[in-house]
C-alpha cells in the first residue's frame, strides 16, 4: 500500500514539473528574469503562510549556508529557463539531469564522499549520451548547451549544499530562502524589460510557482513514503512526459540520435542510483 502511494506521489510530482517546464517554454516571449519572478510568487504563496502557521523560524539557523543555497539555486533556475529559449524542452530537461554527475564530483572534493569505479563508468556513459546529442542531435544550439550545463553544475552544487545543511533546517525555510532570492533577483532585473501579461498569460505565469510547489511537495511525500531506490528512478519519468508534451504541443522533433543520447543519460544516472543504494 505504501509502495503504491509512493509511486503515485512521484508520478504526480513529475507530471507537475513537466507541465511547469512546458509552460516556461510557452512563455519564451517574456524575459527570463520575469519568468523567474513569477515562478517565485506562486511558491511563496504557499511557503510563507505555512511557515507562519507552524511558527517555523523564518531565517533558520545556518543563515550563511541557506543564503548560498538560495543564490546557487537562483543561478541554476535562471540558466535552465534561459536554455529553453534555445533547446527543445525535452532535450533541456534531459541534459539538466546530468546534475547528479556534478553533485557526485563536488561531493567527492568538498564532502570527501567516495565514488565507486562503476559510478565513474556510468558517469562516462551519461556524458557519451551528451556528446551524441551535441554531435548528432537535431538543431542543438551551443548557447543553449552552455546555459543548460551551467544550470546542471549549479544544480549539482545545490544537492551538495542541502546535504551539508542536512536535517538541521526545516525544508520550508530552505525553499523559502530560494524563492525570496528568486523574487528579489527576478523582480529587479526584469524592471527594464517588463512586459505586462495579457489575459491567459497571467494564468500561465502564476501557475509556474504553483506547479513547481506541487512537484516539490509530492516528491518529498514520495521519498517519505518509501525507499529512495524505489522512488528516485521514477523522477526520470519527467523527461519522458516532457518530451511527449513538447512533441504534441510545440511539434518538437527528436531524431534517433537525440533519443539515443537521452537514453544513455538516463541509463547511466538511473543505474548509478541503484549502485549507490546497493
């Protein structure tokens, strides 16, 4: 029963994240900073009332680490949204999932965590997938690749920072730091390039934070409901859902090589989770 519940939570989470990614792609006429700004509003609408309701210390205890985590998260999020202006949404999401490679390497140097020989091989397999996408994939833009790898690098750094913070901070506080900084950063930098949304665009923009929060909430619930080695690989369904939605909504075309590259990335990273857990 708990296993089925965990699977349901994770699938619900990845659908929410996939929809958010596609909405960002749809809103590409807006400046990326404005999208970051609206992404934060929808989430803050949930986090701040919950922090007040449960009387959680809003500034947390390790303010320095929380601040760094927030800044790193904003950089990663901004670069990811920017990459969607250059790459197919499914390709961008797939390449961003190379972040566990960066996380493992950063943890190796910063936290002294061990990396098994088989893991280096799996990282290499995933990287070969990236090279295939770049070398043979259809219309893979170099600027988009630069943005997505910066995003993945900083996303990996986020994992390391959260690991460093551990359970000393309430998850709401960690998310809140991230979203408040995104609100300030996105709001200030979008002033000179502000575009007033029209009718349904308001709905799409405000829903970014809502779907982002739902995805985060149910992903957390999934990990709480069952073991990581069952739940974590389901996260990669986000790539499949995003490709399906991107192909049907935007008419994005993925050739054989692009799909092969995505498959190698997912194989390497999912098997790495299995190895790590074992």
